[in-house]
């Protein structure tokens, strides 16, 4: 009901602006503000359905204000009052987020048995272009996991900068049949920079119970962090041999907290973690049998294979593009993320037009200081090449917390409510928006993390891309960039 009423009010405001715009004078901007906010409300309400009784009082007040718009003095006071209420709604965004399933405190976790859903893929972009250069390090890590039958907990850390494919490598190790056979209890936990430790422990408990087909005790929602750690430790001691992955660990503090929930046991238990921080890897691997694996960039041969797979679907590069292609690839420094990102850009260009490729090469400029800045420059180039209607849609994803799995249906509705989607003849506005999403995915700028009947169901934005847009571009902030493209 609430969504229907909000829709009705929004339509009444549209009619008012069209028919009596001249009478509103200086109040027109206020009315348009209200209409925009109603668009946000409608998007949330349409997705969620009301989870609590409708509150008709505020909606009736808006309707009353609309009916009295012809009386200018009354309009002024009513609109200011409504605007104040809307400001409160905006400031209460966190309540909306909690009500409609967007949690600011996202840690994310998933079982590796789910073939569609990836808890986090540092190089999921690379997956779609077929993995290269992963077999040797994968087998090396598997041997490290399986070697020895001692009773001591063994920790294996995989360390390297963003975009090297740490998560992809560890995911392949964790899914390997030999690993699963030797470790009947497996779990995958995404940590991320904004780690909510109690929620992470709760998610781990749920995952472990699901792995062993056990029901989750209800009391875990109300116990303390210390009690949660004790519960995890007791459960793992009784469960048997385990292998747990902690993906994207940012600081030593996390390891110092979580290690007390991990029993030594008598089974030769294993823990793997991925991190960008060498100090984290060192702190977690202090025993003689522990092991730190440092990720290295792809070799020239593997870089070229990945680049070719992404752009030419495994076919050979045309001779007239060979020189410029190698010059562009050289700028990627063997980083899978950078290779696939720039490959997604070049794949959209006409292979018969060498000038389009040369323009890309020239845009990359000279040498940059550090690989991360180079990747950021490449990602920025991919953004700049987007059609104007796709830029605000991509930038909008940075409102979501790090590592958040975004519901595609809800994202589509929010894009529409923000007026990012243009009407096209013969198409519904929703179909146009889905086209936007698919194009961003095809350009490797958004990662589809779960699909249903070949359509994206959830998606996410890569950490490096999010970092790029959440910071400033040149002298412009994210919000300024967004306004420039509206």
C-alpha cells in the first residue's frame, strides 16, 4: 500500500509541475526536491514490501500539502515542513538500509559448495577470461596444505597487492577435490577492511553448521564476542579436521583476535588467509611449519595469453594491432586485474581501426610511480571511455560497503529512481536499465557474482575500482563526478 500511495503522490507532483509550474515560482525547486525523495522511497518500498504497518499520517500530510499548493503562503510553510521531514528520512538512511537488506557492516561469507556464489573474488574478472598461470602455484599450495600429519595448526598466508588474483588462487585451492577429501570441515570467511568481528564469528558459526548439516543454535545472536569465540573453538574441536580461509585480512589485530577461536586439535588443521599486508602474513605465520606465499605478477607469456583471451577469445591478434597491443599490455605489469580491465576496454573497439587502439595507448601516458597507481590509471581510463549514461550508474555502486554483494533487481530500481536510465522507444525502462548493467559487466567494470538463468542476480564492484571512485579523480570528488554526468 505504501508504495502505491508514494507512487500516486509522485505522479500528482509531476502533473503539478507540468500544469502549474509558472504559479509555483521560487517554490518549484522545493517541489522537485520532494518528488526526487519520493522516487527514493518508492524504489525501496517496491523492493522490500512493507515489513511494518503503514504509517499513513506522513503520507496524508504530503497529500494535504499538494492540495493546498495553490495557496502560496500556505505552500511555503507546508513545503518547508515536509522538506524537514524528508531530511530526517534521508538522515535515517541507515534504518532504510537495515530494513531493506543493505547492511553497513558487511563481512560476507559463503560456502564454497555454491558454484554460483563467490564470497569474494580478488580477480573474478580474470575468471571470465579463463585463468592462466595458476596451475603451478595452485599445486604448490595444495602440497603445503596436505604435507605432514602433525597435530599442530598450520597457517598458510598468500600476500600481494590488489589485482594479483590472491583470492582466485586460494579459492581454486580450497575447492580442489583432494583438499576437500582431506578436510571434511571447510569454511570461507571474507574479512575485508570494515570487519564487524561479532558478525564475522556468527557467520562462521552458521557456515560450519551448514557444512555439517546441523541446525544453528538461536542463542548465538545474543552472546558476547568472547562467548562466540569459545563456541567456535568448542565446535571445531568436536567437528574434526578443518580447513578455513580468511580472505582479505587487513590488519594484525584481526589475526590476534581470531586465533584464539582456532583449536590446535589432533587432526592437522589448516588455515589459509589472503592479505595485501606483509606484516599480517608474517604475524600469522610464526611457527616453523607455517608458510607465506608471495604472489607474483604474470609472466609475459601468461599476460599475453590472458590479454588475447579477453579481447580475441583465444584467437591470434591481427598483425596490424600487434605492436600497439604489446605496448598497451606492457603498461599492465603482469597484473591480471589491469590486463582484463584494459582488455575489456579494447574488446569494445573496432579491430579494423588501429587509430582507436593507438588512442588508448597514448592515453596511458608514460611511466607511473608504482604498480597500484598504474592500475588506477588504467581503471580510470576504462571509466572515461564509458558512454555518459553509464558513468553515473557505475559511480553509484560506491555507496555500497566494501565487498557487498549487490542485489541486481534492487540496483536497477535505484538507478531508475535516481533518473540515471534514459527512456528508449519500444523498451520498458527496466529493460533499458538491465542493458546498462549487462554492458558494465561485459566491460569488466562490474563483477557478476551470482547468476540465475544466465542473468546476473548479484554483483559487486572490485575493491580497486571502488577505491578509485571513492577517492578523488583529479580535483573532483565522487559526488562532483556524479553530478557532472547527470
